[in-house]
């Protein structure tokens, strides 16, 4: 054994420096920048893999092809709840795929070509960067690659035995990982083609593999729907795939064909190189070798140069690749907002929204989440129009026609907080409908609270029992079930009692809910429902119904407002200006700054009233975050 | 040599473990000799206490809700050896063979569950026996039902028609909507005389249009008309069905958030041989809503529900006075030989009852009419006030089936072929999820306490957030596969039918505006 002193960096030759560096960077980037905990949120929740403990859930997955790998992927997705653990799982899977690819390609780690083995891992990172849960595809590919390596290592020399082994593995793999068995088929065929070499056997494998998969699908498993067996197949026209974006599908297709493609490339390259080498003369070879020896003295330096080159090459490929495919800014911020929103971390929600450029194109989710955060931080009346509001999204509470699942979740929670218990219930079922009735833990909990509030305790228990099987939220559900045993109606629970005190008790029937009517009914039910009041006033402001807004101003006394919120002051000034009527505010006053801004608005307005574009440019920088601006232009939170 | 001994040892150990397990499984658990009498019956779930059960029913597996470490149940009757079942965590899973044998030998006798519970301190307690009665008459061996989540009522996701073997709890899919790409609705399965040989299933699909699948002795054809609530004439030569312009809406404050109204409806009938659809004036009055047809077993009368239309605007949803619509029970005579209809007569008036009369179903022996009544409207499953009633067709008297009703909705009822059993959907277990309940009805029309459809897992219903609806009892299984049915549903080949233009309702035959999909 060589002493370290003589060759201090000699350990570089044996330690996989490149893979350590690459996967360390992979892990840290995934953990701190991408944030796997965000996979439980936003649109991903529509395709999120749900997981329940217990035999019935497992039994369902074991009953169809690709079920076992999906089960494992579902389990691993739950671990993403803990960022470090989720990042570790994905990194380990990526590393596993890398190692198996390297084993299949038989490229030395000193070789520059080794870089190609990192490509599948890189694809995984790219998929992660698009905030698509990569686990279901990754696990299937990993299993397929593993079986391929096992086949290469343990396949007998005797051809019939080898074929039999191939068929067995193919069948087992099809059951375990669905369409990913085709990866194994391709790799086994390539192995036979290049390494044995038995090209005819390779071709036979391709045909046999496809036949086995088809036979198992139609003859043995006969799944209720073909979607089940095509789950890991990114090419197929399943609901699962059609819901994904184009580039995500492209990346998944690349991952699916990646390993066979790499092996094909490497082996073809070897074959070509072998052919060319055979054509060179012996003398040429001797000459090349001696030159090589002169220029690079010692393997030690050769080793260091190689891994450094590998690192540089990887960085040159990885950084632009990940950057090109990422959806960091927009989607990440939205996911973060949803993440904080679900946890009722309102200052954090606003902190995220403040990092989004004010002139960005906001969807209903942003507006909803912002307003809710503003309400809970006591700033709605003062700062609502400092953020983006839009007249065409004036429907603060209702309007399930638009938006994705995260907005449904948002509206469901908002309705429940307001006291619109039945509406929240309906939205919850709409959410189930969109997620194919998958038991989303947030929705399950909301439904349980809804039914407890309505006194349907047994129904609440059903949802809590389902939730109790969830790996992450199960303990919360069990705790609530325990409390229901002692206090069946949760009469000592403040939250439930509050809901019961504000929920509407006089019925009305709708196809589409009327926001004004519902919020007014809430206040008629309980005039101290502050959230209903602020949302009603916000509704009037957004819809420019200043007469109704003014009618409800006396309610400020019910909530003990010391002063009039800023936007209310602005609305009062507009109203007084239009109607020439003075509004009595009692001890409260319009602030001097608000008066000054109003005068400034009028002054600029009268100067440029003919040209709206010029008027906008003049007003936006100084007054774009006031109600004055919104009232005139129908938009707010603008600075230019 | 060593390897061989090791292998032999491992083999012997495995054999020992297997034998021990087998022994443990097959050894009859011993009844405790020393125990304390509790003095009351144990709480069990589902509630299988004080019920009348069919002699051919699958084991009534249940959960003992009393706290304890070990559980033992002795099941016995008048004749034959009883059986003893031990359970962990209170789960009692009764062995099927012994159960069957016991029930078969004791038709008409009482059945007792003696429940022993062992406390952590090692002492056994014996609860008062749970007493049930084994009826003499079998129940039809299969029940077919629609299975879905509550959200599926207004969106076509995850709906399927399934069948369960009542004798062993085995389930199978009849038709599931995920079989046809793009999903859709499957519903309104109807059988001729409780036989699975001939049936109808309605399908509504996004990509392949709407229709009704007619299954006749293994052959499937697709009729290009969506049948609403259908009823086969006992001859199997025609089926009456409703056409409903149905709309859904929502309540802001009621316990039940959903509600349904038929803006318009009428009844037509499909003649199988001529493949035509016809109607009668009394069944398609433009000022009335006709629905829920039901034939008498002799085929001479068609019972149906009828209500006056109380609104001017036939497009507004919900319409004015929607909560004042109450259906009468009517009937009309029919001669199948001449295809002639008589005059409609009111059997029971909503004015007299003060309630809306729904879902008439006549027992196969022709003696009783089972129906439900609720406060208003046409969709009793959404009405907590919906309760079952039974009318003696000979005397015309009717009464509430108090034995079978609860504070929640009971509806979607059907008869067994021997007229001794009814299956119906009830929301009594929690108020939201309808479950199938079975109840015995004796020759005098007395119903007995219903019990929920048994399952292999006693905890099956504890975390099931799905609903069962439209249970229909059949004597045999539906043999035709889901694959064949879904292929037919997706087929473009269909029997074209024209709905008579004299009706007031919009055409529901070819693909048209789908009311369910219009709801946002």
C-alpha cells in the first residue's frame, strides 16, 4: 500500500470525487433552492401521490401492474414533507440510477465519457426544477436499471436458461414497474447485441419483451383501466400525462429512454472505435503511446486532470440545462405562498408576494392569498390596494369556474373562516372531483371540521379515520378522534364554537353564489363577524358600489375601529366628491396624507383627463397603490 | 455435508412454523370458564343486533366496541354446534362455512352472539347475548348498485355499477366509467323480474355520446337514447322510462348541500322488438312532471309519480316554488297485446299526505307497494325527511315503515324476487354516505330492523367516504364483463330512436346539452 505522504492526492484515484461533488451539489440545490416540501402544494397536489398506512391501501396497489413502484413512490413523496429527507431520497435515487448506468455502460470513472452517466440524474434534477414530482418515474426507472444490472451479472451462459431468466425478470418487472419493464427489455437486448454478442437474441428479446408485457396486461392483470399499466409510460395518452406540461413530458420521455440511449451510444462508440483501432498499424499505436507518456508524466496528474475535467464538463452541461428548464421564479414563489398559506404563516405569505414585481401578471390565487394574509395581519382595509387587485377578479370569495386546485383550497378555507360552511363543503367535493377523489389531507381535515361544526359527527369520524392513515397528518387526526370520544360535539373547542356562532342558519338556494348576498347574510347572522365585514367592504370597493360601502360604514363601531382604514378614507372621499354628500364619521377623521393624495389625484387627473395613457403614467408612480387609482383604472398595486 | 444439514434444519424449522400456524388457526378457541356477567349487550359495529337475517347471507363480521385485550364470540342457535370466533382488537371475522351451515340448519330460529371480553387484568366478562332471528326465506344472492363519491353526483368522476354476492361478499365491477376515456356517468341499472339476464344500464359519456345499454342473455346493444328512471314490463318486451330535464343547485344553510329539481319530465316507453319509443298523453302532460315509472308484476298497470309544474320560467334554476313541488302517486292501465293505455288515476294524493310521493316499487307477489315520501321534490336521497312507506295494494291502506326508517334519508328501495326482503339506501350511518341496508318484510307487511350490507372487513365502512345507491336485488350474477359493456358504451353503432315530439321535455335521445355538466 502506498504511503499517503508520497502521494498526498493519491486517494483521488479511488474516491469518486466527481460523483461526491456532483451529488452533494445536487442534494444541496434540491434541499435549499428547489425545496421538495413544495411538492405537496399547488398543482402538484392534483397529481400528488397519496399514501396511507395499512393493508387496504397496499392491497390496492399490489393488484395491478406498476402498483408496487407507485406505492413506493407515494411513500417517498410523503418524506418530502421534510425538506432534507425528501432531498436525500431523490438524491439517493438519482445516485442509484447513475451508478447503475455506469455499471451498465462499463465506463471507467477516470474517463471523460463517464460524464454521460450523470445525464439521467441531471434529467431528474430538471424535472424537480419544474416542480413536477419526479418520484413515480424515477423509482420505476431505478427498478428497471437494477434488474438490468442483475441480469448482466447473473445471467447464465446457457442460452435457453438466459432467455428463461429474461422472461421471468420481464414479467416480474412489468408487475413491479409497469411500462418501465420496456427499459429492461431494451437494455437486455443491447447487452445481447453488443456484449455476447448474439444479435439475433437481442432482437428476439425485443419481441418477447413486448409480448410478455402485453400478455400480462391483457391476460393476467386485466386492469380496470389501461391507465394503470401505462402509469410509468411517458409516451401514452393517459390522463396523468396529459395534465403535465410539454417540457416536463419531454424530460420524462428523455429519462425513460435515457439509459438505453446511453448504452446504445457508448456501445456503438466502442464498436466504432474498435473498428477504427483495428485499422491502425501497430507502429502508429506504439508512437502514440510514447508521446502520451512524455507529455503527461505519471498517472497521478492524469487522474486529477480527468476528474477536474469531468467536473467542469458537468457544470457546463448541468447549469444551463437546469436553468433552461427551471420554473424557479414564478412557480416557486407561488408554491411558497401556498406552503405558507396552508400553515397560516401570513407575514411570510406577504413577504413572498412582495418579492414578485408589482406589475407581474397575477392570477386569482395571488390575489386571494394576498387578501387573506392582509386580513389576518389586520392590514386589509389599509393596504389591500397597495397590492394587485383587478376588477375582472373582483369575485373575492366565489367563482370556482376559474383557477387551479390551489385556488379551490384557498377558497374552501376562506369560506370556512367566513362561516360559509356549506359552500366550503361544496368546494371540498369539487376539489375531490378534480383530484379523482384522492384523499388530500388538507381537504380531509377541512371536511372533518365542517361536519363537526354541522353536528354530523359520524361523518366527520369517517374522514378523520381516513386522515389517520396519512403518514404526516395522521397523528393530528387521531388526536381529534380521541377528543371526539370525550366531547362528541367539541363544545369546548374555540374554533368550532366560533364557526357555529357565525355559520349561516337561514337557507337560500343557488346555482352560482352571490357574494354580496352571502356576506350580508353572514353579518345578519352575527354582526361581529369581522372577516365577513371586511370582505364585504372589500367587495363593495372592488365592485365600486360606494353607496353600499357607505351604508355599511356604521358597522365600524361594532368592531371597535379607532380610525378609518386608509382605503375606506379614500373611498369616502371619492363618494363625497361624486355625491356631494358629507359622511358622518363621528370621532374618526380622514387623514391629512389621504386628503393630500386625493387633491394630488384630482389635480393630475384634471390635467390629463383626455389621455388615459398619459394619465396612467402620471399617476402610477405616486398613487398606483391607492384606491383612487383602482377606482379609476380597475387595477391597483402598480408603480409604472 | 454441512450445507445439507443447514438446509435440512431450515426446512424443518419452516415446516414447524407452518404447522404451528395451521394448528393455531384451526384450533377452536376455548370458551372461558370463569367470567363476570356484565348485564347488558356489548356495543358492536355495524349494528347487527335485533335483526332478521337471511339464511344465505354472508357472515356478519363486526367490531366489538368494548375496551379489552382479547375478544371471543360464541355464535349458536337451536340446532347444531355453534361456532366460536376469537378476535384481536375486537375484530370478529366469522368463518364462512361454519356460519353457512349454522344458519341453514336453523331457519326460523333465533341466533345468539355471546360476546366475551378479556380485560387487561386477565378477567373475562360476558355480555348479554345479542339475539337475532334467522328467516326461513333466502334473499336474492346478488345486489347490484352504483358506487361513487358524493362529489360524483355533479361531475362524472369515479362512478361505477358493481355487484356484490350477498352470500360471500365477493364484489365485481359491472361497468365503471374509467373504462371509457374521458369518463362519464353510468346509472339506472334495471332488471327484468330480478333476473340479471336482461337489464338496462344508462351511460353518459363525453366522447361517445349518451345511450342505454340493453343486455339480453349475453348480448349487448346500445340504444341511442338516455333512459332516465326505467322499469321493465314483466314480459321483458318493453321498458318504461322517464326523460328528465334535471338541474342541480345548492343550499347555503341546510344539512344537505345538494338539491335537485326536474324542470320538466315525462314518461315514455321503449318497445324492444320494434325498437321504437312511444308515450301516452297521461304520461307526458305538458303541465305536469311525470317520473319514476314502476310496473305491477302482472304488467297491467304502470305506477308513476306526477306533480304539477309550479313555475312560469322553465329555465330558471332553482325555479320558483321548487320547494312546494309535491308528487302524487298515480297509475294507468295498459294492455300489452293491443298497446293501449287506459285513464290515469290517482292512487295517493300529495294533498292528502302533505308530502311528495316518490319511487313506487311493487313487490313481485303484487301485494305491496313500497314507496318513499319526503317534504318536497323529486330526489329523495337529498331529503333527510325521506322515509319508507308500505301500501297494501288490496286494501289501499298505507303506513310508515317506522321499523326501517331513521332521521336521515331512506330511498332507492327494491324488492327481492320472493317479496320477503327489501334493499334500500339509507344515510342513517352519519347522515351523508348512503349505505345499502337490508330488511325483512313478512307476509303481513311488517318490516324488521334493517342491517347494513355485510362486508368481509368489519371496519370496511369506518373510513369509506363513498356512497351506494340504487341497490337492486337479483337472483344471479351479471355475467357480461365490464370490458364488453364499455366497448358497447364507446361504440358508435347504436339503435336510433326518435322521442315522440308531443312531449314537453327536451330531447334526451341524441347527444344534447347535458344538464349535469352545466353546473359550475
